[in-house]
């Protein structure tokens, strides 16, 4: 997510996530939104454990960890807060290895393929 707007713009678009997140905060001014990003699997697990018993929902784009991390899947299973898995691209139109998620069975739902609007749809689903 830290390279959004720069990396593979034909797939992920030109907008960086921080500017999009500011738009989300304006659109959903009635709720308190927080953003956390890490490229480290253990940090993501630690954050899920930190917020997973007090937040009303987590919107999670685990990127390629979605397709490799049993540990993040287990972290989601171990918390009370519902998690929605989000992907900017339609992972089912991409390489075969992206068709499987180790997170999905522990998530409330999955939203993919709507670009950055996937995040908006996830937040709306919690409301």
C-alpha cells in the first residue's frame, strides 16, 4: 500500500492510499477511521491482536500475504472484531496463485475488483 499510485498503475491506479483515506474520512465523517500499513507479516498480526477485541470492524488488504500467510489467517480467527478482506484488483482475473486466500474462511466477507472503492464498500458494509 505504501507504493500505491506508483506501483503497477495499470492494475492499482494512480492515486496514493493516504489521499484516498482522507476522502474516506470525509465520506464517513460519522465514524472514526484509522489506517495502519506494514510490509511485515508479524506487524500485521500484532496490529490485529491489538485492535481485534475493541474495534467494530477491520478492513484488511493483506496484499500477497493473503495467498501465503496461514499466520494472518490464524490471527483473524483468534480475534472478536469482524474482518473484511479487501483487494483493489479482481484477484480471480489474475495469476492462479492469487485465487486462494488463507484469510477468507475467517473473514466476514471479501470485496475485490472495485479499485479503491473496494474500501468504501467494506466500510459501508459495517454501517
